[in-house]
């Protein structure tokens, strides 16, 4: 498998590992990631073995650098999107988000970004926008 250009890892800084892990744990498990570490300052998941090697990690913000919330329209990260193999997977994640009372920004809908683009948008506790999209 060619690895050039594939993601190696993503680190997100969050204000509270325990609070954020409560959102990310069911979402990452749904996506097939495996929790490999969790403690007071870090939570990490490895990608499914069938995909490109990657690790998704949450790290604790330094107390003196905490801020009121993520602004995706300031320089920096706008949002993260994962692929879904079907619309049914997008709908299933939406149901999981509701079951866990997680913040849904936009319910599953077809968007005009590409033909058949179908996605759900949600936010983590720090306001970081997340997406699962089926793009046929």
C-alpha cells in the first residue's frame, strides 16, 4: 500500500480529556478505531488495520492556555471529516450521537459539494466541528 500523502496522525488539544473522551470514545469505536491509551493528559486511538496507518490523539491543553471555545473561522483547524462507506453508516452515527446526547450541528443531509455527498456534522465539547460523509 502506498503511504505517500496519507495521514500519519492527528493531535487535537482539548480542555478536558475525560469530557472529550466521552464524545470521542463512541465515535471512534463506531469508525473502527481502537483505544490504545487513556489517562489524565492523553487519549489515543489507532485506525482500523484495513486503513492507512494513523493515530488519533487528544492531548490536554495547558491550564494557562485554555480559551472559551474553538473558532473554526480563525486561522487553524476548521473541521475533521471521516469517510463513510454508505448513507446508512452516516445515519447510524447520527443515531449514536443522539443516543449519547452529543451535539449535532446538522442532521444527515445531501449537500451539493459533490454528487451524492451525504453527511452529518457534529461538535466536540470544545466546539471543534466533526463530520462523517458518504461521497460516492
